[in-house]
C-alpha cells in the first residue's frame, strides 16, 4: 500500500501504525522545496518553511530541521524552537554545514539533539536515538 501524499503544512491522512512497523511520525523544517520533497518521500508527514510554523509535537514524533535553508534565515527562532522541542522530550535532528556557528552552541548540550552535516546522517542519528530511548523503557506491567 502506497502512503497517501501529504500537503505542505498539514498532517497526512495516513493511518497511525505501531512503531515496530513504521518509523515515528516526523516534521521537517526547510525553505528548500527539494529537501522537503525528499523528506515527504522518506515518510515525514508534515513539512514547514519557517520554525514558527511548527506547533507542539508529541513524544512519538521527531523533528528534523535544515538550518542552512530557513525562510528569512531566521536561525534564532529555529534554535529557540529546537530547544523548546528537545526539552519537551521530542528527539530533534539538525543538519547544517556550519555547526560551529555561535547561535548553535546551546544545541550541542541537549541530549535529544543530533547535529550532522547531511539530512540522511541527521535522520539516521535521531532514529538511533529513538531506538536507544525505546530500549531503555520498562515494559508495561499487568495490573493484578
């Protein structure tokens, strides 16, 4: 079954499945239409051009941000949104060619933020982060 197409800035009508069968839902932020198209093909269900468009995400979702291609080059808003999202227990992947930029220093100290140079490396890093987190969770106990 082919996934239904997603519309920019909206949730996909694709039904939710278990995490064991499908990757977690993801939100992608980039002003580059090509990168957003690739993200939708990879299974991301929402995409935005500006960090302020991103709403509250659930802990079963992930956020991927292209810091090199943001609408209005608003890196400060992006860093603020990434920190807020990571501190609410949502894994975040960031890809940028300039990870040493002074505005990005705060991101290096967040345990749920993965920083990489390419989109593929960032997504793989956050998927590993999610797998590690899920492996540490205790299984549900049956009520007596």
